[in-house]
C-alpha cells in the first residue's frame, strides 16, 4: 500500500491501496455565511467553487460524485456510493 501526500500544492492526494483494500472519501458541501475557514492540526480547509474544482485534476469517480452533490438541495438526504472498475470501466453504485 502506498500513500503520497503533498501539502501546500494543488497536486491531488495519491492513494494506491491495492485491489483488496478500499479508500474512504467524504465530500461535504456547505455555505459559509460569515468568517473564513481556519487551519487546524489536520490541515487547511479550502472552499472551492464548482469552476475552481473543474480546473483541478480529479480522479474519475470524484468528478461524477461532485456533479451529483452540486445538484442536491439543502433538504435532500445524504447518499453513499461505491466506485470500482470492471474490465477497466468505472462503475458507481449509489445507496
């Protein structure tokens, strides 16, 4: 298993956990009505607009998930998804 993290630059996190181990990714969308995000021990939170996200290198399933998230209304329930590849083609299952 290999994990490479670069902080302070826009290069995405690279995780290669192999075929038998999964990777958990949690994406949140929100509104900041006042103030600015502050850094913590875990890193620096950064709010990005949809166009800013589109300009970043994203793995294939994150782009699909973000489209779904950006179409959600505030009162929609959360969803879970599982992504995997079958014969080199991305598959997503939503719960």
